[in-house]
């Protein structure tokens, strides 16, 4: 059953795994969630022909969708080459070419998270205030339960009582245990959680951390300390460091990735709130610029508040949801 556990209390038993949401339902939710970004893109391709005016407006639209200057120029150059080489004549053909280019650009971000090699598999989550870390943890708990895995949550945000209470509520909703303290050292909470998970044979530990801005250097050092303490328990952990990004921030996402990577070595991303923005192109900007200087995985994307509205990123699925199908 669920447990709100104080320091050094054992983890509670985990209830049977949740049932996975049908993927077809997610596809429709994704399409609905990306409607604002899609609306900007698809209106261009209803014109009669490909001309300079269409390409100029496409450039503006990609920039407004936060694909970024570099990503926009790359896509436009590639499209112009295809128009010449493949003798594209209609905007419908241009849309298909853009969809193909976007899929290839985003494909390297598609790396499923595999958790079988460590037990417990420790996932540390970070991000700025309001990005959706705590909510994402609750949804991730459901995701792993649907895979038949047991989960334990660590309330590492000891500064905000609301964050702790929110995580406890997610624990109740998912029937999983939560290790929490009313105050104190966040590293100690995560330390206790990993020990509790080992004692109970838990598969996955999801460790929350307090929201912070990259410019708050003392807080960035604190989160680095959390990682160091985790490594004292298990030198191979954390096995995944997920940075949660709010899609509404657009190009600022690149700066956040760089800053958090310098502090804690980001291994994967969660992009949330894609349903509330027309800036879904920021994912293309991340793929094009690779802000950590090494391959970076986009593990999950979120398009709503529902418990099943966070799902693994699939490039082809994402791009398909960005474009209206051609008229019959």
C-alpha cells in the first residue's frame, strides 16, 4: 500500500501493476495536444503552388514554432534541394518532404529508456520551477507500473511543502511508497530512498529535486551534491538523469540543457506541456544543436494533465501529429 515514510522507515509494499493505456488513444491525444503547432504549419500547404512567398512564410512559421535559426535554415536548405532534385511541384509534396526531413532530424532523439540492467534503477529528475517535475514523476510511476515494475518515490524537494504533498498525492494515486521528510537535506532523503528500495527489492526509484534556475549557483551545487550522495550508495547511479523542460520556454530550453548538464550530466529529457504551446518546434532545435555536445535522448513527451498523458517519444509518431493529412 501507499506509505508516507519518514526517515529510516521501511518502504511500503507496492500494489499490482497499473494497466497500460492503449497506444491508439495516445496517438489521438498527441494529435490534439499538438494542434496549436500543427495549425501554424499546415495552413501553408493549402496553397496552389510552391513559390518564394511560400518558402519565406514557411521560414517565418518555423522560427515562430521555435525550431531556431540553425534548424530552420537547415530544413529550408534541404527542402530547396529536394524541390530541385525531386521536381516537387505542389505544396502537398513539399509538406511530405518536410515531414520526412523532420522525422530524420528527430530520429536520433528516440532512445527508449531501458531499466533492466540495475536494481533498483535510480532516476533523478531536475528542472526549473514549474516545468512539471513532480507531475512527471507521478506519470512515470504509472508508466513503469504498466511494465510490471515496482516503484518507490523520493521526495527530494524538501523546500516546498506543496511539492512534497503533491508527490504524496501521486503516491496515493499510483499505490506506491514515498520516502519524505518535512524538511532537511534533500540528498539524505534520496539516500534513504535507495536503501529502502534495496531492502524491499524495488525495481525503480524516482527521485524528485527542488526546482531551480541555472543562475542560482548555490542551488546548482546542491543538486550536484544530491548526485554525489547517490553515487556513494551505488557508484553506477543515478542510472538516468532526466531534465524536465516546459515546451513553452522555446529556445531557452537549449540554455537550460547546457546548464543542468554541466552540473549533473543530463542523460535524457522530458518535454512537457506541448498541448499548451505553438512552440513544439523546440524539439527540432534540440535535435539539430545537440546542446550537450553528445547524443541526448528525448525519453518522454507530455501533452496533458492526465496520468497517461506522458509517453515515450517516437519521432515518426510525433511528426505525423504535426501535419494534417493531404486532402483527398
